[in-house]
C-alpha cells in the first residue's frame, strides 16, 4: 500500500503495524520524523529490540537474512532498521529483500529508509514486494505554495497561536528549508512560550542578524575561529539575546558531533554517519573539521559543561552563564588561545570546578 507522510499518524492510530515500511525521499526532516514515528509506535507496541543495518558499498546482504533468522534470547519483538545509502541495491539486495518478505519473521518489523526512488526503481521486484506486504511512504518536499500552511500547523502543534501573517513571514525567512524552520519555531517557543504570536514578535525573534546570530556563532566555533566566536558571543549578549537560546544552539551541535565521533571511533563511515544525522551537505565540511580536532571523550566533557551552563542559566549555581558559554564556544573551536581568552575572566576555583 502507498501512504502519504501526513497519513502516517492516522494509520498508526487505527491499525496494527505492518511487517515492513519503506520510507523514501530527499527531504530530511520529514524522513526523520516519519522514521521516528514508526520507531515510537513499535516501542509502544512492545518492540523492545532494535538492529540497525547500514547498507553501503560492499554490504553483505546475508546479514539481513541472518537477522531475520536469529531469535532474541528473551523472545522480544524487534525492529530491523535497514538504512540504504542508495536506492539502487543491486541484484543481491533485491533478492535478499524479496526472500525476507516471502516469509517475514513474526514479531519483527522491517523499517527501510532510502533516498528518493525514481520511476524505474518503483517497478523493481523488491519495492513491489514491500508494497504487497507493507507500506511505501514517499516523502515529498513542501513546496512554496504549501509552506505557510505547513508552518502554521507546525506552530499550532507546538502550542503557538500564530497571527495570519506570521507563517508567511517565517516562510520567507527559511526559504523552504524545513530543518531551519523547525529550529526557528523551537527558538520562538523557548523565547516566548506557548500562546499568541504576532508579526512583531516573530520579526524580533528571527530578524536577520547579518553580522552576528547564534547560528553564525556556532559556525565560527566549528570553523576553529575562537576569536570570532567569542566576539560574536559578546555582541549577542549586548544585543539581549537570551543565554538559553545560545546554549540550545551550541548543545544541539555538540550532541550531534558527540554521537558521530563515538560511532567513528567504533569504525563507522563518516559520510553515512553525517547523512544519518541529516546534516546539510553544505555544512558537512564544518563538522568534519571539528571532528578532526576533538575526540569522543572531549565531546562528552563539552556536554557536561553544557549541563553546568544550563544550571547557571536557571539560577541553580553561582556561576556566570555567559562565561560558561564562552568556555564552551572556545573549547568547541579547539583552540587553546580561545580558552585562555575566556578563562582569564574566571576565578581559579571556578576553573577547577569545570
């Protein structure tokens, strides 16, 4: 069967999970959220075990059939999360998927994520087998005409009550980038809380700061430019940007980099890991540069520092939240000079506590 992304919630609410779902598309946010919705539904239905298979060049397709044939020690329901780097899986891949779906194991959900399928790929045997046994969700980008309505609904889902002109203004700001749109909506909710949202509030919150904004601060730190990052941080503070917004932006990037770094040290493929994290193509060089500077343990320590900054912002410690944010930005840049530029303003006891 074929499903549209907007039909998935109703489908999951009204019927039991099918043996297989194929998610296909090039719009990263909707692809990620559809996968998350299916994984959440599986978890709620008692699928407590999950096997992730990353399919790239040279993948051994016998691993899929082995996973299908192996039994859980505790008889748990499980999800086989099959992630395709390419929609063209070759003869071996097609045979393996068709063989799996000829007799799918009980209490097992096969979740396949793939790039956009073209017309010829929709006619392949393995895609037809998925269609016969389960559901195919083709994720389409939200075009310009539909974007304001999509944004308005997204804001309402978050508890915001946008005035009629707000969604159109936000659509102009994000230029069709749904990931950027979600970031802006989250920032609006963090700054203003749920409730009415008018155009003036929107423009104040997401106005184009061509010189300094929180995303520019993060990019300067990722690029290894501590002096610029710290200067931008000072300007953001002077302009009255909330410390919580700055921390949210830094911590979000650090969490992604921490996960990728840990997976890299375990032998993962960088390109596939960044794709799995839905990192935009144009930003990958920045993240790759940061990953070369710091190791997994250092990313974990940075997250602990983010927790300390969060406590300071909430008034639960005697530390200066902005100085902690400066230390995080400097450490993210990986440059000792930037670290000293921040630390000279802290007392020795504060530094020791970190």
